[in-house]
């Protein structure tokens, strides 16, 4: 964790801090590579590859540690699988792996409450997001993106021109940006089914969304490309 860096922040100060900026508030050596993290109130939860899941406070004091989740059905993939997303909701911490495994951990106790595997995904997971009104979006490697109303239902798969890289909730659905395209999906109010999904091509790769602005891989901001469709409502 770092405070504002001064002009001397890159100076080295002794052998032990050779690779640490002098603007760091604190530093800790980890047993393995950190692969995902999320904010939990004033605390931080993070996962270390095949080691465990941890929660620390703002002073880096450990609150709890939980064993790294295990899925028997994914044992053959364990060496290439890792946690890719962590999401905090209420007293639960949701951890997702690239092979579609998920683990639900109690925030207050650090104990796994349940786990499972997302069914019928047509690709490996690289990111997961959730919104109370819009459900789950599962971003996959390849030309598909998955949507779920809850984790224990079959996903709805939408074909896209390339991987989705970022998304934001949008009027009963999601809008996203990714590999040379922008897109959006909306659900029908009465049934909850996907009413319409559309994409619109872009010349560059959209890597992040902020409102109606897209940050591209060139480092420039541009406007989100709304697909032309009378059934899509702008928020």
C-alpha cells in the first residue's frame, strides 16, 4: 500500500527494501502469488494461488485466513486453474476460478459456506461481476459471454465478436466493451428472460467502461457505441 510518492520515491534504501518504493505505508511478503482481491468495507480480502484466502485490515493486520477452495470435479485442472474474481455482498465473499468453480465464504468468520461449479460454460472464465437488479455477468475467453439470474441456474449464453473486458449495469441488463466491439443486453420485466442483445463494432479494444465513456487499449477515451435498435432503452 502506498501514500503519495515523493521525488525520491524510486531511491533504494537498503538491501531488504531494494524493490519497494519509499512511499509504501507497509509491505508484507506473501507465500505465493496474489491472484484476486476486493475491498470489504475498510478491509481487504485477497486470494493467493493455491495457498489460501485472507482478510486484512487497513494496517495489514490479519483478520482471518481460509483454506484455498477445492472442487473434486476440477481436480484434473487444479494446476492450471486459479481464482480470477472476488465479489463482496453482505456477509458473503464470492470467489470464482477460471474453470468455473465458485466458493462462498463468510466475511465475518472466514469459513466456506458452500461451493459449486457454474454449469455449461463454453469457455474459461476471466472475470465475474454482479449487480442486485441485473444479476451476474460471466466474462469468458473467446466469443461468448454468460448471464445468470443466480449462481444455481443454467447460464444464458450470448455470442460476441471477442472477449468482453469490462461491463456496467444497464436498465435491466448490462452494457459492455471488449475486443473491437461494444454491446448490451436487456431483460424482459415480466419473465426475466433476455429480451434483446446487440453489439456494435469499434476499431480498437475497449478495456474499461466509465458511464458512457470507453477507455481503449491505445490509452484514449471514446464514446460508448450504442447499437441502433428501437428495443434498447438508454439509461
